[in-house]
C-alpha cells in the first residue's frame, strides 16, 4: 500500500489509448495461462489488460582504450535509459487502466536489419488490480512491476511479501586486451589472468549494486529471482553488457506461518 | 583486490558496498525462496566468485607429454597399446597410449577452487551461515581464448542459528524443496564437491581404424568389435573422477552425484576425454524420520 500521490499517464499512442479505453468497459486481455489466471484471482487480484512499452534507441559509440579495462558509461546510460523508457511506457498503460501492478513482465531487446545501430527495447506484462479496492501501488505511487509468473506471485504472497518493482542494474564494460609482454610471459602455462577476472568481477558487482540501489529507492526489503545476464550485443567480444534483474519485494506481514510441505504422488500419466 | 589461488583476498569494492546496504538479493526462484523461509533460512545476498584462466595448448605427442612452460608432466594413469602389426611404415600407428593429463586437471582444479573460495569469502563477509542453490559453470569467455570459471549461489543465514565454527559457510547445489527433503531425511549439507579427470587417447592403428568406421578401407565388410583402447580410456576417466571426489568426502556421503563427460575428437582416433563429477557432500545429523505417506493427486492440466 502507498500514500504517495498516484501518477497520471502521458503521451501514449492513440491506438493504445483507444484499446485501453475499451478494456475499461470490463473486457480484459492477458497473456496469463489459465493456471496463472486462477492463482492471480485466488490471491485477490483481477487482470485488467495486456500492457506494453517500447523504445527504439540509438546506442551510439564510445571510444575505448585497447589495453585498459573500463566501464563504458555512455553505453551503460544508453542501455539503462532505453529500458527505463520501455518500462515507463508500460507503466503508463497500466496507470491508464488504474492498475495496482503488472505481473509476468518480460523485457527484451530486438535488433532489426533496417537499423544497424538501433535496438528496440520492449516491455510487456499483464496489469492487475486488487479486487478489495486496497491500493498496492509502490512507494512512488506507481503500479508495481514484476517478472514473476502467476504461480510465483501466488507463492510470494503466501510468504507475506508483495512485489514493489522489477529492478535492474546494468554495466557495459570493456575488458582490456593483453599486451605482448603479458602474453609472452605466461605462454604455454595454465594460469589465472587476474586482469580479466578483476574486470569481469567488478562489472558484475556494479550491475548488482545498481539493481540493489533501485530496490532501496523503492523501500524494498529484498530482491527475489535475481538473474545475471551477459551479452556483447554488437560491440565485439571485449565489450560486454552485464545486466542483473530481479523483483524487489517488501514484507507486508510478520505474522505468516508457512505450511509444512506435503508429499504428493502424481496420478497423471 | 588481490587475486591468487592461495589467497582469495579482498572483495571488489562494489561487492562490499552491496552486502553492506539494505535489501537482500536472492537468486532463488520464488518457490525455493518460500521453502527456505519455511525451513528457517533467511537470504543474505546473491554471492558470486570468478576466475579467468589461460588455458594453453599442451602435449599432443606421446613423446612430448605435458604442458609447455613448466607444466607438470605425466603422473597417474599411463598405459600403452601396441598394435599387432609391428612397425609397417612410418605412417602406420604401431603404438598407442592412454594417459592422464594431470596438468589439465591441475588447471581446472585451480580455476574452480579459486572461484569457489571467492564466493565463500563474499558470503562470509555478509555474515552468512551457508550458500544454497549453487550453480557452477566453466567455458570460453567470448572469443578471448580464455576459460572462465563461474560459481554463484544465494547466501543464507539460519534464523536464530549459529555461524559455522570455522567461519566457512556450508554450501550446496540444492535449494528449496530438494534441500527440505534432504534435511527431512536427516542429512545436513557440508559443501559442494567436484572433481575432474582428463584422459588423452593416442590411438594405435586398430583403434584408429575401428573408430573411423568399417567403411573407410574395406567397404563395410568388417565385423563389429570392441574398441579396447577407447573403452579403457572412457572407463579410467570416470574412475579417476570418482576417486577424486571420494578423497574430498573424508567419510561423508555424496548426494545427487552428476557425471558429465565431454569428448573432443582430435582426428585419426585421437580423443581427449574430460569427466566432471559433481555432488553435494552431506553428513547425517539425525536418524531418518519417515515422512507421512504421499497424498495421491491429479493435476488439472
């Protein structure tokens, strides 16, 4: 629940506004499976509509030093901004529907032949609203977002937690090439390459820290389902984007007794 | 940051800050997260350890065995396989050999252990008692010609529990329901265990002919036959991996052992076999207390 003022949507495409207006009449769209739909209803939420946000972003270039490991801050910012734009637009669609949150969010990057240096960042999910009328928007007054499935959402609610937002941290890092001296010095040996280890370690930790900073801004008590993804996109092998993603959660109740697991035997074929 | 196999050393600055700040992070799925809470384990943070290794070429000749640049030479398993024809010509493979590639095993063990110790160090710095849901992998890093060892897991603390006496967190590949069942069965996790074996097969003429198939020389008229040298290489590789992990157990049990084998064909019957055996080292802490009989269920798929 939140006391923060609820935001109003802006600049949605005309088609989206019309589609969302029709959804407000009671019809809903959703990419939930039947089982997910059942479980979302079981914990007191109702799907309002399938929402999405997109941003086609020119990621530009940044010079890098051949022999130096360093973060490429311009590229990091670009990757961050593009995803934020897509997420914000999806949240705007959810706001238009009066949603409390968006579940099952998927965040993808697509490249097209017609735009060599551009990428489309797209976020999609299903907007949901609490049936009892209690607001579950996050500390910032926005609908919560989460990449959890319907099953995971139900399970999380049983633990006394509720999502606050899909949080992410990214870091585009250039890994230094090895000089001739260093290469010759260890020729023929199986040894650790500390410069590579250190660079990768640092980059991953930066991505994780940024994700955690986002969670702290939301007042979250934790992040579940953390994933750490790595991709070179179109920058060559020595430049890698490290992206960490997870769902920030907050504890809503200390008075939760989790049921003892029951053993079952499936009679399905 | 100091990085060496002997001493994992300091953590990256960002890691220290991450563990010191507010929200916990967890790489567990939501069902695993719920099951851990049910067991009385609270997540502390997502922990990670890495090691990038240079993986150089090494002996490809039975006369020049061992890696270059001061790598250790042959030790352990070494067996020759003479062909029945004797020295027919210079191109004829009259002599074959299987041998254990100790320098490969040493390099793998160094990379794995270093990454593991770094993950352990991260977890200990956050006050963790254990690490659950450990995932490890190794493979080439982009096209840089190096191999990276990655080990990650979720550090946890036992609610109202005590830290391990030696300060080193226990570790397990298990998490959630599978960990619950293990504890229900009366076993406590001690650590993950992993062992590698690398065996090189330098084929003699019979092995080369049989591994290339019966169509290569006589149009498919030969009969099927066991390829003795290959069978021996494969068997020994698995046995060496098993022996390696037994040495780590020190009287404990191995749960959920998984053996993965990668075979690299080098041509003309020459093969390099790499076996990795992984599992959870566990220790009994209470007698088995049978759980209730399972409830029959039908899923509404």
